[in-house]
C-alpha cells in the first residue's frame, strides 16, 4: 500500500463533511471558509524526520530553514498568502547547543517569510519536526489541482532536480565547489514561490508545488483534472550546477523524479503564456513551458526527441516499497 492509498483508505474516506470545507484532503492546502469573511483560510502541515528527510547530525539552522520553506511552499502551491504557523517538536533531549541555532534560524526565516509562530507542541522522542502553516486566499485566486483544461500549457518555475542533487552532495561528502554549494543551498533553503504564484494566479487554471517530484506532482494535476500531461524531456529546466555535478542524464532523471524542489508546476491557457512569462521575468524567476495538458488517460507522458519515453521512476512515496 502506497502513501496515497493509505491516506485515501484510512483517512480521506472517513474524513467527515462540513459545508465550510471548500477543499479538503487532496490538495496542497485545505481551504476553509471562516464565518463572515471573503477570504478562505489555507492550512497545510509538513513533517521532517531525521534519517528520512535529512541526514543525522545535520545543521539545526539548516533544518529550521528547510522546515519553514517546505511548509510555506504548500501555501504557494495554493496561491495563498502565509500568515501564521505552529510547531510540533519531538526531540531526543533538550540540548541548548541544538536548540539555540535551530530557534535562531527559525525566527529569522519566519520573519523573511512573513509568518509568526502562534503555538505548537513539544515532546521527547526521535528527532521529528512538524510545522503547520496557515494563510489565506481569495476563492477565485486559489490554485487547485483539479482545474487544468485540455490544451493548457504546463509551466514550471526555477530549475528542477537541484534538491536531489544537494542530497547526493551530502551522501557523497563531496568537496565544496561553486556547484556543490549551490545544490546544498537548494536542498536546505527552499524558496517558496509565494509572490510568483500570486502574480500568476489570475492567468492560471491549476497549480501545485513540486515536493514529491515533477512526475508525481504533475500526476496529481492529471488525476484530479482528468487529463493527460505530455512533457518533453529536453525542455526541463536544469541548473548549470546540477549538470556540472550529476551530468546531463542523472540531472534529467532527478528533474523528473527527485523530490523537494519546492518549485511551482502550473497550467495556463496558451493565450496567457506571454503574460505569465512577463510576470515571472518581473520577479527575476525563470518560468519554463515543458509541455501541454491533453485529453487522455490521466498520467504524465514524457517525450524525448519526439519519441515517448518509458517512464518507470515516480515521485517519492513514503510507503511505496511496502506491500
Ligand atoms: P503535499 O505534498 O502537497 O504536502 P501530500 O502529498 O503530502 O501533499 O498529501 C496529499 C494530501 O493528503 C494532502 O491534501 C494532505 O493534506 C493529505 N494528507 C496526508 N496525510 C494525511 C493524513 N494522515 N490524514 C489526512 N490527510 C492527509
Ligand atoms: Mg504540495
């Protein structure tokens, strides 16, 4: 049983119903309608587990930045404006040498992202960090996974695969170079595309943040919009650092299925392409058209040099190996 089957069978099907749940389980954030307001409350939660999401002994300041970057990215994936967060900490020990740099970086990154800490929970156990982010979005501006239409162009921000490259740099214990520093920074300090998502939202039909890998996350747009996605391998945006470190073959592989890039994957009608590119350029963020949504079986088809590529790799699934 995979992660998504588990969520569906045990939780989504028994989640209960309320009229004020506009979007429940299944998107980057839940969208909830508080009484008396126009804006929807956007809520998302993310967990980092030592040994799963970061290597044991990782710098606590980097973990703090990664935690907030990751959770706020889900608000970006929804087109929402971040406002508050809560923090659940499970720590093996109350160790000031770990807590001080963690807390310092957490406060610093929260200020940069415009969010404030409003609560949490603290327990003892294996190092596990959970942050829940709350923000808001106007209903007509929400970037949902189910809104893509036949013929929409598929656009991604930034470059893909860098975070997977950063993980490899750590596993290889590679020497510091300009490329390895860039990749480590992409791994530890994700930059949620909040401003870009909001600027593009009026032009878009659907959107998601890429946390489990392009194939998996674009696959969610396909599944929820009932469309196929056709993308071209040669169009995937790759950083020079990733190509330098991993070579072009692995770079493309990681761009397809490496997780945690926290870039946006959005769909827009072809007529909006020029406006989208101009808005991204204004913010100094790369935006690349990698393919198109089509009627068909809801899955991602990858073409290379005009020929379909057999794609076996999927995004990260925490229970994907379990039977
Ligand atoms: P994302 O990658 O955007 O953070 P996930 O792939 O982790 O989203 O989760 C998919 C959907 O399932 C999300 O809407 C998430 O809120 C929901 N979800 C994940 N785990 C649970 C759970 N244990 N109970 C209820 N909903 C869950
Ligand atoms: Mg997400």
